[in-house]
C-alpha cells in the first residue's frame, strides 16, 4: 500500500514548487539526512519513507525538511532538498557544497544550518537515514562510493552554527543499522539530549514515519526527545510485526546526558581487569554474550559488537570477583537506556553495544590493522580504547595454539562406571573425544563428515550439532560423546550445516523460565552458477525444550560494495519460484584450507513462501558417514578431529523393513505398551524410536537384549513410524497407537 500511495501522490501532481521559507517558529523541525544508496535504487525505500511522511495531512506544528541523494537512479544522483508540508512534497533551494559526494561532512553541516535558519522551531530532531556500519561509520553513498566515519559525523554536527551557538538537538536518531553503540554515541553526547538507534541491522522498511509525524504534530502533551523516541521505537516494532520482518529487530532510546557515568564505570572495570590480568574472564564472557552482525561464514566480516548489559551479566557469572564493577556498569546502563524493545531472535538485548573483537580474532594480523585504522581514531574514551586495542587484544591475540584432544574408544566402559556423567547411554555407534584444557574451550561441536569422492584429503561438513553426552575426567579434562543413529537435523530432508547454535532462556513475569536454542543455517538464494552466486542468506530457527521448531526468519548477509562491506538491511520473504541452495563448509586436511561449497542436489524450489523450508530430524541418505568433533577456544583457534569409524546408512527400498529382516512387533495397533523383538540380536546395543506424522521424534530408547518394551500409554492416538537402528543401519515400519 505504501508504494501505491506514493505513486498516486506523484500522479496527482502534488510535487509542487517550493513554498516561501517558514519564519514562524513551530514546535518541532524534523531534519532528515536521507542518503539513498542501493536502498533507494534497488527497493525505493527512501521514497517509501517519504510517502509515510506525506501520509499525514496536517503538519502545522512541525517542519519536515529532507535532503536526498546518493542513489544511482534518476533524480537521486545529486543532493536535492524537500519540504514536506500537509501531505505535499515541495522541492527547496538548498545547494549542497559538495554535489558529487552527499556523504561529506560539509554537506551535513551546511544542511543542518540551512534547515535551522529557514525552518525555526522550539525543538529539533535530526535523523540520519541509510546503511549503518557500527563503528565503521554510516551513510554509504552509492554514487561516489564513500561514507561517513564516526569522527566525521561528530565533526560535521559539532561544526554547525546551531551547536556552536550553544544549542542542542532534542533527539538524534539513526534510521540505519547497528548505530546503538557506545563508540557512536559518546562523540555526540554534547550535541543532543536523547538518541535512538538499533543494536542490530534494521529491516529494510526502517522506521515508520507516519506515527513519528503524528507524535511531532500533536499538542495535547508537552513531549520531549524521549517521548518522541518512544514513539519511534513502538512504531518501528509494530511495522516490523506487520511486515513480518523476522526475529532480529532491536531499537532503543538512550539519554546522551547520562553517558559520562557509564563511560566512567566501564573505564574502572577495564582498569581492574588490566591490573589483575583477568583478560581471559572478559574474553570468555564476550564469547557467550549477545552480539550483532556476526558473520558466521566469514568471521572477519563480523562487526564484533556485543550488548553491554548481557556482557556484564555473563562476566559476573564467569568471574564473580568482577561482580562489583560489572554491577556498577549495569546500574549506569539502566540510567542511560530509557526504553528498549527487541524481537525473539535477540533475546538478551539491553539497548547498547560496544566493540570488543572476538570473531575477527581468527586473523590477528587483519584485526590488528582494523584496530589501528578504524577503532583507534574513534576518540570516544582513551582508557577504553587503550585497553581494548592494546592490553586485551595483545592478551587474547597471543594465543594461537589450537585446542587438543584424542579419540576415546573406551568411553563406553568409562561412562558405565562414572556417576558424574550427563547424557544418555552409549553403544558401538558412539564416538567420543577426550579434551585437554577443557576450560579454555568456547565450544565443542559434533559434525557430520563425508569425503569428497576421489579426493581423500578433502572433506565436507554436512551438518553440526552439540554432543549428547559429557563427563569430567579431571579438573581440566572432559570427555564429549555423540551417538550416531542414522538421522540428522535437516531442511526438507537435506542435512543442514548449522553454523551457529545460541542457547538462551526467557523468564516471564511470574519467574517461570523457558529454555530455547536458536540455530542459523547458511544458504544461497537464487544461485545460478559460480559466476552468479545469488544472495547469501542465513535461515534462522529456534526450538524449545520439547523441540517445537519455529522459523524466525531469513536474513541477508553483508555484501561487498566497491571494497566496502555493507550490512544487508532488507529482510527476505520467499516467493514462489525462488530457489534456496544449501551451503556447507569443507576443508582440506593437508593444506588446512577451509571454504564453503554447495551440494548440487541440496536445493529447494519454493512453492508458497518461507514456511516451505521445513526443519526436522530426518533419515540420512544412503552412504558412509563419519563423526567429527570441532573444538574452538576463546581465541577462535579451532581443531577438527574425526572418528575413524565409518557409519553406513542403508535406505534401499523394502529390504530394510521389519518383516524382511527378522524383526517383529506386537500388538499393532498398540495402546499402553509396544513390544519389538529383534531376531538379529547378537549382543550389540540398538536404538528404537517412534516418529509422529509431523516428523517429530516422540520416543527414543537404547536396548541391550533381543526384546524392547516401549511404554506408549502417554502418546496420542495416531499412525507412527518406528525405527530400529543398529550398527548404522536403519530398519523401519509403521505402527498404530490407540490411547
């Protein structure tokens, strides 16, 4: 509707010549610096937002002044200024000093002063519209291929006559990705009272300007910058829900005048960490805290910003000796962040981020260059910058020793004789690894490994999950194990390479806690060939303790634009005819190279929409598989160790049903219990499981005798698949339960 409405306005001839400048002092002036970029040339997002502004027919109490440009499209390649008044857009006479580069400090300075001089108001709201790139800057110009750095933004605003004369913006906002960070806000703290921005990438629709204009227009209440910011947040979240923008929306309002207190407490915390040499405690907390714009396929492309509040909570848990300082930071953060909302995909968001390198540490040389060229010039806090770029970076960057571990073939005997073990029983299908220095590990993954045909040194990782069993052997030694059952989590039957698993909990008002896991799976949208890869996407799901799976959304990945990494802003809703191609990580054991590949068969043609992508446990295709363990430490060094066992899956027609393989079950239909007799039992333990017609596993048990008795009285009436799994082979049949 928004696009249609805007077209109607143009067709009706409502783009009129400029009105005379307004010399009446209104309640508000909204200054929008709209750097169009590919968001306008590709999606008309800027035009859509101006249509939202024009949807309010009465703007008698607010001036709306907009500077557009920087999009490679007719009418947008050079800066143009507009007044939006009572639903009509009129072109104005502002001439930008730099006609070639809209994202230039002199243009921003000049436009602010021109707008203030010609459209006076009691309160001013400055909005910066475009791509945000966290500490790397804002305002990608699709024509000149340039952008603002954070220091340039601060200099441009601070150089205005408006600021030099002692004035302040009531509200400064970034309708852009990733700008709710400490490093961007501190340089602007003397220029405004309140600030509104997003911790995460924003969906393509950005803010909803209709409720913002209504809020600025109203006269019933004497609203300040916080009140308007509150309306910005609520309108943004409501539009995200209406447009199905996915799970990663965040927006917060902060008090810029309270930032000095937060900075001071962070400086004291880092000073204590430095004094006591507790860099590893911070590193461990950083690894599990809520972060944003993480690139799971290209770690160096991660923005490496982490939620400050969640970081402090994780730090207290990792090192209680730092609790007092962390609590002091949390108290100040509570004074700074006045209002914050987030969707389910970013559950531990508290409203403000800061940069602490983590994912980028896979390449300390490149990260060191980034710290010197991008982080050091920010000049937001000398003590924080010095600690992060020197002490912390040196301490965590000096660790370049990969984790170590050994396969443990005797784990089954160990498990049966150990009381301090968590997980399920083991059998011959179990792979196990004994890990040295387990306290240094950030994560242990179980991966499904397959050899490339004819290339014995190259392997493909078809999927990943967590170990299902663990046991502490000694103070800093732990065993992890996984039992192969011939099934794997996949999308539409294809094994899913899970590039990230994030576990979290949600507590309701009554104190009840629910536990969830969020997983993300990389893919390509509309891949054609290696010269036309399509769009890199990440498919996000979450599931609860009962393994109820919900798709959260599909998120575009950052992309290279003339050497500049631009965060993807739009959210993706699949349409009929789209093709989703799953991707997988692979590696060469000799050269240690890692790269992503596609499986030509692992693609899904969309018939309806996002819901076509069904995530569930499913039988693996016929073939030979191996289990590996991917060990990653806190410095992002990793080691892959895989079992020498080969697990064969046989799915050839009716040869693996019960009747043809000396397996029987009774009664069928069954009610309170079902008996399975394994006529092939030779002493090897085997698994039996039941799967309902929705593909959900509802029962699983391990047996060490020829008769398996399944208690089924609590299962609902219906048709179920039943499987017996032994030595990597799956035998299947159907059973009816009547309860």
